[in-house]
C-alpha cells in the first residue's frame, strides 16, 4: 500500500476551467511529494491535478474528488 499525504496549490491559473482545484488540499503519494519538495518537480494528485507543491495544506479543505477516490481505493471492503 502506498502512503498518501496532502498538499495544496493556491496559485492563480490563467487557463480555462473553474479553478476549484486551486483552493483545496490534495492527496499525493508521499514519496513523490518528498521528491517534489526537494527537487521542485510537479506532483499528480489523486484527482489528476498537476502542480509543484509549495503551500501549507493544513490551511485548506481537502479536495472532495481526492477524498472520494482515496476512500474508494484504500477503504473499500475486501470481497
């Protein structure tokens, strides 16, 4: 099982879209997050958002899509 931690990006976007992903903390693989913080490389959240982490995720609500996917992936009952 892979560890997942939260991070958030609140930078303004100029591309089209509703921008909802920019105000949430997202679930990201812990190893990839550590690498991104050290090297400044982008990460991919469970919901598909791609960004370079640099904000405190504790200040933002969890992305509803990430939260739902995490629940489905890691809390699903075994068959």
